[in-house]
C-alpha cells in the first residue's frame, strides 16, 4: 500500500516529500495534506488494524543475527558484500548518469551538481544513523513525523481519548525530534535545488493524485510500522527480520502499480 502511494505521487517516499517541498515540486503541498490525512485516518483506525494484524505468537527472534545465533558483524558483512556487488553490477550495466533527465555540467562544482553519485549519497545518508543514535538514541525514519504533526488536531483531552495512538506522539520528544530532522530537509532541498539551478524544474502530478498518493503512502507506512527510510535504511541496517519482508513487498508493489498505471494510460 505504501509503495502504491509512492508510485501514484511520482516515485517518492515520506522523507523525500519534505525535499519536494523545498525544491518547489508542483502539488507537493497537496501531497503533504494527503500524508497528514493518512496519518490522522490511521490514528483513528489503529486499534482495528492492530487487532487484525496481530501475530498469533511472539517471534523468538527479531533480527537476523539473533535468528542465526551469530554476532551482528558475522551476519551483516555478507549482506553488505552482496549489496556492494549489486551496486557495482548495476553501475557497470546501467551507469547512474544515464538516468538523469538533464546531465550534470562538466564544470559545475560539487554544490552545483544536479545529482551526486547514488553510492556516495547512500553512504552519506547511512552515516547519519550514527549521529542520530548517539545524540537522540533513534534511527532514520520519516513517517512518524506525520503522526506527530497529525496529533496536533487533538486539542482537548476528550479528543485525545479518540486516538491513544496519536496521543502517544503528541508529547513524544523522539517523535518531534524526527519532525525537526525531516523539516530541516526542506531547507536542504531548497539550498540544493537553488545551487544546482533545479528549483521548480521537477514535474509533479495532478492535485488529486498528489493528495491521494500522500494519504495512501503514509497510511501504508504506519500500517507497516515504517517507511522506506525506517525499514529500508534503519530496519535492514540492524538486520530486522520484518524489514526484509517489507522491502521486497515495496518493490513488488511498485512494479505492479507502475504496470497498472502504464496500462491505464495506454
């Protein structure tokens, strides 16, 4: 469901939406409204979702290293090597620069480039994990920020009783730290697009698609207890078993949704 929303709104994720706001992507504000609506809707139906999806038994282990009974690095290093091999193979057969709609200028400085090599960007994004863990005791994620902001509609104690789920985020320092982290990326997106001359040049989608995509995206992310950042970067990084279930489902959902939309558009 989350990826269906991502595909509907232009192949983005909850975290990248903040960057879209900074880069002036058309209808990004409507996507934000949809995302907040999705978070609010999930907060209202969360007890039902939990009841329907609650496992019958507690899993004996939550991470791959616990499941295998090995130290973390013994399980993590082979996976890291496999992923590095995949990156090398993809770059060999499909160079990342070939995906750019407008190539980088040969004389541009690092700040003026429209895109950095994805393997470099990925390593920089992953390195943020250490900073967040050491300073906040938390990992990279973004969908929780929408739940925190949606909780602000619960302005009275009576309204808070309508959604204990959202109420738990309303006064959560960790949740609001994620809001600060994500909102800061709006500024980062603006500065990057300004330096590279890409401000306002990225095409968006229709207003209806933007709103519905945002709502589906965040509702799905909350249902899965994480988004592409939470499961893809943080969950897989700590070898969380359910993240290895969610990630293939994301790709499958993206492929199927893209196929349906392409067929519908002729």
